[in-house]
C-alpha cells in the first residue's frame, strides 16, 4: 500500500511494524524484533516509554498547537530543562522540528554573527538534506542531483586533519561544522586532540564552532553530549532525533551573543516549540536522568563492543568495530545488505552506514541479553556469508 502512494525515496526493509515496546518492535503478525536501528537513533529511551506516553496523553488533552509568538508553559519548562543540561555557556535555544532544521538555524546564526559567509565541513560529514544542511553534507550521492542549487560557500576537509582545516580557512570563514562521531559517514570517532584543536583554531580566527550532536546527543555515546568525552564546548550545538522520544523536535543551542544576532522574523518555525513536542521532550530528559541512561549507555556499550570485537576476531569478513557508548559501527570487507536481510529474517533489525558498515543505534534501555542475542544472530549470518563466498555465490542484489 505504501509503495503505491509514498514517494520512492526510502530504502525499505520488507517488514511492516505496528507496535513497539522498549527495544522490541512487532510486525503485523505479532512477531517480535530486537531493534538496533532505533528509528535512526530516535528511540533512545525505548519505544513508547511510559513517561513519554503519559506526557503526550496529558498534553494533547490540554493544548496541542501554540505558535511561539505566544508564551507557553510547557515550552518554558523544556527550555529550562534543556539549558540546564546543555554545555556551559550555551543558554539560548531555537526550537524546530528536525536535525536538518537545527543545522539550518546554526548556519544562519553563524553567518549573521560573524558577517562572513564561508563554512568548513568534513569529508564523510552528514548534516541533513534540506538545502542548507545538504550544502554542509559531503556525500556526492546526496549532493550531485542538486549541485546547481547548493551553496558554493562550503569547503570540505578530511575529518581528523587539523592541518587541512588551517589550509581551508580564509578571511571569509564564518564557521566550522563537525560531528564528534560521524554517524552516516561510517561511525568514525574524532581522534584525540582533534576537537580541542578545532576549538583553538576557531578562537584564534573569530570562527564559530558548530557541533552537530543530532545523532550523538542525549547520552547516546555514554556522555550527555559526545563533546564531553574531549572536554570541548562548541559555540553552537545542534540536537534532535532522541529529543522527542519519537515526536519530531529539534533544537539549536548557542551562546547568547551568537543567537542574539538573529533579529525578530529572521528565522522562525510554525511548528517549532509546539506544546506536544515540548511535553514529549521534557519526559525524555527526565527519563534519561532519572533512569541513569547515560551511564547505562557507557557500560552496556563497552560490553557490546567487546562482544562485537570477538566477532571481528572470529570472522574473515569483518575489519573492525568502532564507536562510543551505544553508537557503534561494525565494518565489513563485503557489502552488508545480505547481512541486514539475514538478521531481519532471524528477528533482528540492523542499520547500515554506507555499503559495508553495520550501524547499531539501539534504545539505551535495551538489555544485555538482547544484545547478546543480536551477536548470536550476527555470528550465524556472518558464517553463512563466509560460506557463500567459499561457494562463490553472489547472494541477493542490494537495492543501493
């Protein structure tokens, strides 16, 4: 049914999901699946978390829509909660509806504040697919069809290379945008000293440092913000995905002087800061803090990484495991499409990051037993893939 009417722009898995609870999704026949996709990192507190469900139910009976030209109690509550957990000095917020929108605001704020117009972004970096965010996104697959209308004011440099950043800076450089851990680009963690170096470069050149924590934020990597692993504070931080527990919401959090450069009417959103999304986000923040999910992500992630490392050591078709907390990538020497489909047939939903990386973004509420089951399934599927290689069987043709 969906294929008849929905735009054909998504890589579809052959499964129809109708219900979710915690780290488990159920299809139309009631079959359970362990969810390591997590809605591309959205379901951080688990599917239908009781606190989030309760908050949404209560709010939708009071008020659903309230434009930000009117004050609202739930919006004020979220802003207070968000700025309390934000990195020190980031105390002004623009609320939107997605990560791409959060990035759009960050770009405009940096340009307006500095009076300059060039942005440095990273090779393999991903920041969204709206025009501004896509201009900051590296992957030619996404850029090429729209290259004639993308901004030409973005320069791309290799992730982790401070020398290349310095070479790319001109008198017109307004900002540097970077993910502390590149998600879509293959789950690559910033090397030691890199973010610290970017901070120093920006301070010395009057450049705004933007951290895209859309995928890494809210405890995903074992810290509330991934930047905390390096003790570096950006000038602007973009967040979304996990923020609403499944309800669309994003935020751009910045220094007051930077956000203050945007004047009334220069950047607004009809749905940004609506009470329903704000109520959900308040519940998500409460759940993360009260249930110790940041610490849980760190400890569970380290254990799961050890388990995946054992798979790497056993398998001839795996290269390495990398990542932080429960944001992990397993790089293979082969196209992983058959691995994804084999796992799905065995009740595990995995995510990919390019053609040869399996990405894990499970809810932070997932149990160790479920993660061990995921590893068992992977071991079985990888064994079959190795057998196919020995038989010179090409397997299924990937849709990408």
